C-alpha cells in the first residue's frame, strides 16, 4: 500500500500540463493496481491463479518503473522521485522472487 500512496502523492505534485496530466493518469493506474491485485492474489483459488495474479502485479510495477523514469527525464516534478522509484524497485525484486518460488512449486 505504501507505493500506491506514494504514487498518489507524487502525481498530485505534477504540473497541470497536458503531458503531466497524461502521465499522472498512467502512473496512477499502473502504480495503484499492484495493491489491489496483490489482495486478489492472497485470495487466489489455486497456486496457478496465485502465480498469475502475482505476474500481473509484477507487470504493472515494471510499467510504473518506466513511467517514473519518464517523469524524471522530463523533469515533470521538482521533487525527486527517487524514494518512490526505490520502493517500486524493491517490490519488483520481491515479487519476481515470489513468482519464481511459487511457479517452481507447481
């Protein structure tokens, strides 16, 4: 949930330009989705369903990483997005390991 909150706070600080608004919508979607999908994974009906939902989380996190890099390169935020990027990177590493472990037990 920390990442989802950090994403929401970050996007509120973006300027009101057309590009920034577009990026905000994209990063909110990809950055908050893992929170909900992980909740679904915890209630998975099978190991296969669990792995699938974790892979969806991982895909969305990787998209979020790309948008965060875009925000940095476009200088859309006066504040550093480093903290949010680091949190996202850590979640990618954790979920990638979880997917490998769970998929290996299928």
